[in-house]
């Protein structure tokens, strides 16, 4: 009954995608040293046919408004997922009269800088997921304590990466490479987004704790390939370095987490080399007013936990916050949510 409009945000998809090539010989599933990351940022910037300062959320929100005018639509029903929830809130903050409804799926509050949220949020989500195994006698008897075993595997591989032979998920070819703690941390992080497949993690961790890394390595490399295709690193840098650089600080409490502080250190250094756009003075103002807003979160989300949805809903009197049990990141397609979403729009 309604027109559905998909838009490639500038810097993504077919809209002058700001993609960056991974340097030859560099394993994208590992976190390189800070100096290498800075060099990558500079090389990426030099290869872009774009003014990187013009790819921020604020500028892109003005693109949405231009599109609305071109379509002749008096109001929009906005749907944003993950980072898209920031875009939706920023557009609504500046053009509330042109918004009919907003659906925020796995949201991040306007008030929050994203610099150092990832390590703590991931560990909290993993603890909640792994607790399910500890509370199940059958799982606990078979898998032990997944969190403790994961920590032991990471410590062992940080001290001494080991060669492993695994079967490539695309070609079936047997390959021998060295597995590191970064491979494990990267896979754990990506699988934590999807609890349905994340249920495999205790088994993979148990195998790794016994020195059997082949399945874990094969999945890590397969996930790496999928991520390379879907990410627009240049656009991501323009957003993060303009809007979140101030929150990229090393924290002592993150030192012993799965991700640690290496990602924050690397991003902070890369942002020193990346052009900054304009960040409006009201950018971190919480969204308020009488707009109808549907807020969706997943119980085990490792990046935008339920507390973020609760915070957003507090300043919106006509909002409804739904926290989906057993779900992770991006939940619109789960269970009855498509029907509820349709009912909300109507």
C-alpha cells in the first residue's frame, strides 16, 4: 500500500562508494599495528575521487531531504537499522515536520559517542549468551565454561600464534596459515551479532581450547571475505572521525576484554590523518517531541544493547520500545516483527 524507497547513502553502494583496498599481503581478519593502519588511511584517502569531509551523517541527512523534495512526499516513514538509526534521528532532529513515523532497529542514542563502546558491549553480550550454556546441565557438561575457555585461547594465541590447516569454505582447497588471537576475536564479534549462529561459539571455542582450530579458522576467513565486500571504509572513516573521534579513548577496564583497546588505538590514530567534516553544535541532542517512534532492540546485541533503546524511548512520549528475547543485532525480520512493523506504520 506504500511506496518503498531505498537510498544508497553517499559513499556507499552505487553512490560513489568510498571503498579502500586492503594492502596486498595484509590479512584483513587481523588488526595491524597503528603505523600500518595510519598508512592504510593515508593511502585510501589518496585513492579516493571525493572530498572526504563531505560524507558525514549531517550532509547525508540533507541528501534525504533533497530526495524527499524530489519525490514530492510531504512526509516520510523512516526506517533505520544500526548506524541508520543515527541517520534517522539526525534527519528527524532537523526536519520533524516531514516525518510521519520512525522505526529504530538496534539503535544508538544521539547522545552517545561510539569510540569505545565496542569492547565492553561485546563482553557483556557474550557473558549473557554464555550464561545460557552454564545454566544448561547438558551444555555445561559438554562445553564447560565458554567464557573462561575463550579467554585462555586468546591468551595462548596472543603469546604464540600457531599454524593451522583448514578447508576454504568457497573452494574446498586445503590451506595452511597462522591463526592469531585477532582471528578468534573477529569471528566471535561477528557471530555475536547473530545469536542463532552464535550458538556455535561454545563448540568452536571448546575445539580451539583442545588445539583444534580448523573450523574456527575456516569460518573466520569466510566471514572476512563477506565483510570486505560489504564495507565502505572511506565513508565509515568520514563519519567516525567527524562524529566520534572525541570518544576514542583507551580504557583500563577494556584491556582484558575480547577486543581490548587495539581497535580504539588504531581508529584514533587513523582519524588524525583523515579529514573532518562539520559537526553541528546540536548533533548530540536527544531526539524529543511527539513523533511516533518504534524502538527495537535484541537481548544479546553485542554493539547496541537494550539499554540504548530504553534511553531513546525515555525522551519520546509517543514511542514504544520492544526488546526481543534471544535476539541479536538487527531484529526487524525476527518472528512477528514484520507484522508488528506493518501495524505500526498503518
